C-alpha cells in the first residue's frame, strides 16, 4: 500500500509505501514531522544529487529552516528508499540545481 505518489522533478511518478515509511521513521524518528514536505522536496527541490555509489539513486534536497530534507529515490524502480535531514548537501554528481 502506498502513502504517497508524487510526480518528482526529472524522474516521473515516485511512490512511498507504508513499509518504506516505517523504515524511515524507525531509523530517523525526526522525519515523522516532515512527511508533508516530501511532495515539495520532490516537485521543487533545491538540488538533485546522483549517488556516487549508485547512479540509479538520486537524493532530492529541500532547505527547510536550518536543515535540508533529503528524500532518496530509486529512479528505475520509482520509489522512495529513505529520507532524512542533514545540514549540508550530500556529495555526488549534480543532476539538477535551482537557479
């Protein structure tokens, strides 16, 4: 069952399953207050980074206050793998950047 289905910038429809949501809040409990921002992070990110370890993993960064919300997607499987907050943009190739 999917909680969300979002049309992500540069990737098309991406879903968030209940299983993945439980994984996210289990490992990153602070994310429970950011679910409403997933849509914005994927539709209107500040920067999209390609993982240096896997070119099918993209990290969508959206600045909220003092932190970036990072929503990580698998591009070929079209689902959110995880999400977390960070104070800086992660390393990797820039796939897209807001002007």
